[in-house]
């Protein structure tokens, strides 16, 4: 992508400017997006992202600059822009920041068998049409279907003044289908959106017609749903995307970016109980072919499986290089960024609660009155206060140990430190789901996940 | 504003008959940003970035590609991709390139295009210091950032269109953590302010605001659940409007994604409600939209009646309605619609009088979460605010929910204050809201 000679010159020049560490991140990403709407191809776009990010670290201070101009002059100018941001004067001393880089652990299988770029557009369009037809065939209430195909082949090169030189090619694809069910006066939607760190072979594992049918089914159910009540009650959150709760309520507060800024409710809590004893959770970048998996993070650290919580005890944070240095912890391969336009920051990868021992059927049977959140939407959290909220996109009341009528418009709110302690049942079957997480270093692909679990008291916001 | 290289590229496409017509949109951005923490620089960012979108037409079909590399090989790749996309696209006769409609205005004088990092550092440190001392309950600064950006957009096509505009904006964010005492609940007041230059942002006022909010939030309470009168402060009002802006877009009507589709010229809101989009106004004035059409002021709702949708040339042609010059593009987006200065028009009550007349209810200052559907109108947000009793502000209320339907809210708006506050403008626009009250929304609480 960039010649080694140019890179070496940049690293050398950066060292003479007095930085402890000079890091260059080069990215070339090819993307394609196809959108079907009204059963017609509405949009076909694709192209190239390319840029170079240069980071200078001095102690705990970092300065970052990026550009598309990869000429030697353009890169030197960018380096100088980064240097202008450091607070210490230029000196001739060359120092090497020490960092404990863990050995490469088990790596995920991430190679594509059939590259997405080798597949004709017609084959990709066929996926969209099949999902569209299947969704519409579920019933006349389905008035609109949107189907989308996304592919991204991201090539990165990371070099730094400690001699690191790492490259990775990340091929990802995603399929999104949204169905809209309408009656005379209202609309409701349902969405399915699987993705993977794979090539075209991923679509051999997907039944896109089934996805369309499931999206349509959720939209139709919600059309007949009544408004969710408000109140505090037990909530059973189903497996898979229900894991967004842990991601929001807990995950962000375990990123060292928030810990080092004293903006996390879990600061200083390593080794202490932060969850019910039946809760164990990990963040794992090494899962084969999963959407959030990486071979190396965006600082060049090998990905790993990080035990976050074990039997309720907080075991580890997720750390990037700077977080590891500041907290005197080993980096966990969690330094991530959306693109060269961002400096890396500690982020999640595939984050999930581990299976327990209670079946979903038993959970429901043991709940007198509550909410069954079968499918979740997105949410948000304030890591500094622990306050979170997230949407239930398919919910059912539970009455006397049985699932009752569907309800809509529910939002779950609370605090991360409370919800973890109030989990009293954990299911046996883990599910993972794909999403995009937005934070200080942009939007990155992540898996969320969990088995079904019950929170014995949670605030449900609905329509009274 | 379009680099010569790209104009030559267009000429080449035409002369080599690679397309019937072609259009390039060129984006460039330069920014500097400083984050400080505990009296020191925490993270510095400087950026210089550009890219182009290439749209071409073959008969009634069009194709699109983008690239951040502007060398001849990369442009050729983009052309190849765009031609490939055109081949698989259906006929779309309503999507056409536009000729020049207005002469390019003289380039606006740039104020301080390149802001020295040292200036941003100085202001950020000043802001953080002010935040730390704004109130004794403040124990940490969770965010202190000062940013200066200069963005430009240009469009040119084989019909002779050539136009563009620039935007220079500076903004600052300050978020603090406060608590009554160690171990008590933490609150997180924050503020964002913008200006043309980092030198003219009111940093002292920002620190004073977070200090006042920290004090007001020391006594934390929960509202009682039920249906209540809700007053939206401008920040919360903007969130609501922004989330439901898509319901007013022409493309939502074309794609059957809005319940307003067949409601033109019918009453959709209380009679004193005006919802406006003004491309010529502040804070995000721009001379053209992303197709080069001169901008205008459009009433979406006038005296409670749905008067217009927002259009680009495509949706206007599809629906047989007038283009409102709201075309929107990004480097990777070949066609879109976006509001410009989008706001609920002010009424005639001062903020204080509005509260006095509200009786008992809740003042919502912030909405959080993602549960809002422009397709159905349903929303359910996390919220913070203050109780209102007999028209007086009372205790701070934390982490509750409000739920309802946006189209119902429009009809239930009762009182509107006399000043609109806008958010930091982006390249294409900004959203604004006054204070306004709604007669009944569901409140959920712990």
C-alpha cells in the first residue's frame, strides 16, 4: 500500500520530533452496497476509501493526524501536524515506550473461501429479491420491504517505531431486510440483519427467504400489539440480540478509555463482585468468522479472548495500548477504530454472557407477571453514571407463567451496576447477533450475545 | 471549487462516450480538535481529507461509485464501477442531472481557515478549568473538546453545472460529573456551543451553565408514572424533531415509509404550529442544495396544515410536486434529501411564562436512546428533566422514560416559547426548537 521506504522515513522523522512512539496506519477499503426497495434496485454504490493516519505518543499524551495524500510531501506535512499537537518541545532524544505485548494466542479462522468481489452483482441482487418476495408473501399487510447487501474488504497496514509491522485483510458482509406492515392508520416494522467476517460462503449458510419471513412476521405481530405498560417488573430477555443489554449496560464501562478518564462506574472494581454469581461474560476477538472478530487490533496487537466477568467477579477490562500503559495492565487486543479517520481506542469485539443452566421455558413458567423481550433494538449508555436505555422491538406480556399478548413501544432503563446484580436466571443456549457500535473511535462491527436470561426487576417504559 | 483534474475527467468521459452524462461531487474537509483532561492535552486530532462521488447516466439508467484516491488509475476504477452499477440498475427517468440554475456566488471570505492548534489547546484548557471550578459538587470532567472545521462541497457535470459552497464552524463540548458526596448518585450535565471561530465561543458561559446544572441536580428524584403534561426544552425538542424529520421527506412518500403520504393540505398539527425548513437562514445558510438548486424557505406545516414535503428533483418529479431544494449528497450517497435549517417556529411566550402556564408536569431537558420510528411515529425515550409544580421548576428527575406517538404530539402541542435554539450546524443543516408543551405523554419510572 505504501512503500516501506516511505514508511521508514516517516517513522525516523517522527522519532526525531521527540515522540515516544510513532505509529502509521494505512487503510485501503473497497465497499459495495445494494439496496432493494419497492422490489426494485434503488441504489447500487461502491468505491474506495483510502487514507493514512499518523499517531504520535508521548507519555500518556497522543496526537493524531490523517490524510488522503499519500505523497511523501503530504505524509511529512501530516506528521508535522501531528507533532504540532504535542505539548512537549521537539527534542533530539529518542525514547522507546515500553509496552507489554502478550504472545499471540489462538487466532480465529477468518479467511474467505470465495471473495465477495468475485461474485457477479446479479447473484447479490438475487439474494435481495428472494428475501423481498418471501416477506411480501406472508400477508397483504406487508406494504413495503427494504433489502440490503453490504460488503467491505478492508486492508490495513500498521507500522510503528518499535519495529511492529502487521497487515490484515478483513472481508465482511451483511444482509439486512426490513418489512413494514401497515393498517389504515399505522405502520410497524421488523428487521433481520445477520453479518459475518466471511466471504460469499456466508450466504450458503443463510436462508434469506426465511429472514424475510421473520422480519415480516415481527412487523405483523407488532401491528396487532398493544402498547407496553409502564412499571417495574421481571423481564426475560431472549438470546442473541438481547446481549445488547450487557454491551450497553456494562461493556462500555469496562473499556479502559472510560476507566482512565474516571468516567466508569466500574473503575477500581477489578476483583470485586459486580454481577450476580451466575453471570460470567467474555469479550472475544478470536471467534471463527464472527462479525466482530479480528486477527489483530488496529494497533497491531493480536486479538484474544478476554474474560470480563467470572461468576460475578470483575476479572479484566478491555484495554488498548494507552489504557494498558496507564493502568499497568496487559493490552487485550481491543484497540479499534472505524477507519484511518480515527485514533484507536479500547472497544468491544464479540461480547457475550456465557450460558447457564435454566431453560427459557422454565424462566417463563416461573414468572408470575412480567415482560418477555423477544427481540431488542438499539440503545445507549452513559458509562460514567451507568444509566442505560434500550428498545424492545418485539415484546410479550407474561401472565401467570405463560406468554400473553404482544406489546410494543417498550424501552428498558436502569443502571448497569444494578441490572447485573439482578440477573437471577441464565439460559442454556447462547445466541450471537451482529450490530454496529458507535463510540470515540467511530463505528465498528461487533457481535452482542447472551443466552436468554431473567432480570428480576427492571424499569419498563411504555404507554400508560 | 472543482479541481481541474476532475473537470478534465468529466470532459474525457463525455468525449470517450463512457456515459451519456456524468457528474462529480467533490468533498473536502479540514479539521482540528483538542481534548483535554486534568489540565493536560489528552488527544489531538488534525485532519485533511477529500473524496469524490461519480454519478453517470446511460440512457434512463444511472450508476454511482466513489473514491478517496484521485490518481488516474483510481478514477478509472471508479468509472468502471459506476458503469457496472448502471448496467444492473432499472430505468429511472425521474433521476436526471441538472443544468446550472444560479451563477456561482463569489467565494465567501474565509475566517481563519487554519486555526493554530495552540489556540484550541488554550481554549480547551480554559474551558476545563472553568468547568472544574464551576461548582463544588463537580469532581471530574468527562469530556472537554474544542473543534474547528472547514468543509467544502462542489458539484460539476457535463451539462455545464458548476457550483459549491463552504462551511467553517467551531464548537466546544463540556461534560462534567457531579455528586452531592462520595458514594451518592452521579449526574452528568453537559453543554455544546458553536460559533464561526473558536475565539468567539462563550467558554465562561458554558462553565457557568454546567455549574448551575450541577447545583440543580444535587437533589435527585423520580417522577410518578402516568400521563403528564410534558414541556420539551430545546435540546429534547431538537432530538424529537431530528428523529422524525424523515417522515416529511419526499423520498419517504415515494417509498411508502411515512403515514403523512396522503395528508397534504390536511390538518396534522395544532393550528398554531408551524414547522419550517429554511435553506437561506441561519445557522446553516447555504446557497444551493446538493444538485445545485438555489435554496429556499419551505413551510412543512403551516397553521397546523401539512403544506409541503421536502424534495430533491427526483422525488419532486416522481410525485409531481415542486422541488424544495433539499437535495443531499455525501461521498458515498448518490441521492438523498435532508432538511437544512429545520425548526419548530417560535410562539409568543417567554420561557418563564410558558412554564408558569404549564401547571403541573415535567420539563424534559434531554432524550436518550434509539426507540423512535418515523415510519410508525412511535417513540419511547430515556429522559432527564425537572418536575414542574404550579408552573415552578422543582426537583431534578433522573433516568425515566417518556413514550408516545410523534403525530399525536404534533396535534397536542399547546404552548410554544418565543426563541428557537439551534444545534451545531453540520455541512448541510441544523435542527432547532423552542420550548414547547404537550398536553399528555406517558411517563415511566422506577
